[in-house]
C-alpha cells in the first residue's frame, strides 16, 4: 500500500499540480521559488490542521475572492490536496476499508481529498455590514476566520465539480491518521555555532535526552535519592546510552568518520528530565562540548538522530503508510558531507517498513548521488502562475529518439553536472582552453559593460552554470528544452575540405575560406544541416553557416562560433584569439607557454597557418594567457568577437 499521486490545487504557486510519488524515495528539486517548500507546507497544514490564511491562496484566485458574491462557485476557490492510494490483495485493508468505494477486483485505488473552503454564507453576511470601500481589506485580513477544512473520499474526479459534489463522502481526519503516519524534518533546525545563545549550543544534547525520555516514560521521581547516587548512575547510564544510541552512533561514524563520538550521562539534580544526557567529542575524560564542532557535522548528527526518533515512531505506531518529509538536508553542510549523506541515507530509510520519503533539496551534490529515477523536477509554467512537477526520467526519456544520447545524459548528470537542475542559465563549452579562460573573459566583459551601463546585471552575479561537454552538446538539446533554460553553446566552426586518402574520401581541417564541410556535429545538429556534404542544399547551408545567416531554431539556445572578425575568420578558438591579440603575443612570446617555433610569429602572415605552426600545447597556452592577464599590467587581451557576442546574448 502506498501513495501513488498527490494532486494540489489553489495553494500558492501550486495552482494545479500533481506529483507521481515513488514507493521509496522521491527527490524534489528545482530552482529557487519553485514550490518545494509549499508542497511540504500544504501537506503539513492539512494533516496537523494548521490554519490557512489569505496568502495561501494562489495569486490568480485573489481577485475572485475579493469580489466574492452569492453566485460564486466556491469550490473552484478551495485549496485542495488529493491523495491517490494504491493497495493490493496482500495488504491489510482494515484501516483503508472505509475509504474503498468501488469493490470491483480490478479497482485498487482510493481517492481522498483534503479541502479548505470559504464559508460563503457567513462571509457574505458579514460583508453586508461593511462599506464597499473597506470590503477588500476586510477579506484579506479576516478570510482565515471563514475557512473550513473537510476530508472526503470520492470515486471520480468529476465528483469534485459543483453539480456532482453530493457524491462526496465526508470522513474524519482521525481515520486518515490511522492509515497514514506523517512526519516531517524541517530545514530550520536548532543547531548553531558556539557564538549563539546557550540553549542552541545544546541542540543535540537536548535531542538525545528527548529521545531517551520518550522511550523511558517512568524515570525515578525520588530526586533526593538520585542526588545521592548521581555519580553511580552516571556510570551506569553511560553503559545504557552506549547500547541505546548504538544505531545513531554507528550511522554517525559511517557518515562522518567520527570515531570518538559518544552520548554520555550528564545528570544534574532536579534537571534530570531536561539534561540527562549530552553529546560530546573525545575519549575518556577529554570531552569537548557539541557546539565546538562544525555546523556541518552538527546538522548531519541532528538529522540522523531526528531520523532515529522518527523511525521509533513509525515502528511503534505500525501504520499502513509511513510518510517522511526531509527539507533541505544540505543546510550548513559542505559538499563532501552532502555526498556522504546522499550515498548512505537510503540504507537508513530502508530500515523502516512501508516508508515513502520525500526529500527537497537545492544541492547538486545530493542530486548527483541519487538515482536518476527518483527525481521529481518542479518547474514554473510559462505564465508563472503554476508549478508543474515532472517525473524527470519518464518524461525526458520519451523525448529522446536517440537512446544513446539519453544514456550519456543520464550518466553525465548523475556523475558531475547535476547543478544544471538549479541553474537559471547555462553556458556549454567544448574543452580545457575555454574552461581556463572563460571566467577571465566573463570578468572582463562585466567590467566593460558596467562602465557603459550602470543598470547592467553582471554575468558573475547571475545564476549561470558553465560546463565542459566536449562534442556532446547535442545530447543536452531535449534536456534544455525540457527545463526551458536559456543556454549558450560556445563551440568551433571546425571547417574541413574534401580530400582522398588511398581512394577513400576524407575531410581534413582547413581554413574557413576553403571550407566544404564542418566536422562539428553540434553545429550540424542545432542549426539543422541537410544531408551532404556534396548536395546543393548542404553547400547553401554551409555558406550561411560561414556568413552567420542561419536561422536560430530555438529561443532558448544560441550557438556562438567563430565569425569574420575584422579581416580574418578563425576556425578555432586559438587562431581567433591569436588574430585578435597578435601584437601582444609577439611582445610577450618569451613568457607564453605552449608555443613552439616562436620566431615564425614574425614570418608567417596567414593566421591559420601561423596557428598551426606555433601552437604546441593548448592547455599550457591558455594557462599562460590567464597568468599574464592576472599578473602583467601591460597585458589587456581582446575577447574574440564570437565569444563577446555570445556573452551579450546570455547576459540579457
């Protein structure tokens, strides 16, 4: 038995949003303000009966609420959360039986709707005594007093329509709580640095005491006797604690490699129930208090101990469905700790039967270590009035006709570039040279534009991910469209010409003026090259490619490649850069690395031939370019025009 879907309506950005739940772990990710917290909050509000307010209604509904009248269809303004629960013949149906409406053997889904609606009759009655001028203000400030929450079971979604609502069957929330055990661990946790207030410095110790006392309801109330036996009891409780907290300590050592972590007794007279234990570091009598360790360690320890407490609740309550929400486990935690958490958390969660876990995160490090199929991606619709939650693996795989491209994407994203999920913009680059120099170019570009335009937003302050993808940019095409992310691809025109090698046609590199083809599959893919290269269509396409007159087939994707820059059209980054900076290169030739036959700088006039003659190691050349830029005040490198144009486009 498990929750298969959760459908949400009219709550903040979740105007009409559905999530397909996994049986074990669902990882909710998305850019900032994409509704991750709202999803958790909605479930918690309904389950704990926390009051809703005016700000919980979707923006698009607020005008309708302000203008409410007698003929307003009030259910269309209601906040709803619908759970679809699947069961099978192997499940114990005792607690879910009262929610089963269809007894047909092939029907195995229960639909439950939580609803927060406006009591229109009461509200309109009170509004009749208020002047028209104050009507809207009264509604916004007092709507929470007119909200009512109910739970219904229903068969078909049409039953939620106004004309069919008589088919809804009201249920008590207590019956839901017999079926579902819901627990949540919020992002705001009590751990803090040693500079914070005294109470917050003991967050872990307080939690260990709570954990112990929750499982030992009847401690000895004779405090006088306890005072007399304090030292003896400390020693005995140390042994008890080492067994009681064994699982927590084991997980902590595995996660953090803290071999000296202990939970020891700290009895303090009548404060026994509040301070019966503390978390310390060290061995024997050389203990250090918990707050002297880093926030990252404290956060993970706090999480692990809280999960242990939730596990006890799940095990003891024995509900049919266990639901655990963990909000932003990465808080205060450095990347390596996030990797460890992501790799090992599933093993801990597997210890809890019938558990469905939802983790929200902004961490690319956590995403990179999780199963691609766990990802649920939250994305704003184009009108920005709703959030879609995409089953990333299923929906994206359908878009890829070339399954090898999808396989590459899956492996690449989970290994090193999960940050793309959280980026507002992307820049793809081909190789090491661009990777070394692009940050310098971006800084220089920002400095130039800030001087000219005070309203300019620097690229360095925008949420842009820069990734080296080699010749595989085309594998990301559907991914980019799927996430609707503005993307700049910086690549080379890579022109070639027809030749023969032992009667076999080959296409070796050539300067742009002699081009008959290009070896760049990124250009051919995104700019839709015809089959060729001997066809009339391809030759016309190639001419437009060289002249940069090809149409852009995507609003979100721009391809930056070499163009006519003054009197020369480069084939690669290196010869485009050498053309722009030839005089400086000549002047600094002795300090530049990665070059050979430097004397030919004064002899060869053709830039393409010059580049071929003097370039030795591209990475060394790029590194020395950057070094001189940062250390030599005389050096002011010119950015090749195609890169500058690409940066102008992505900056907007």
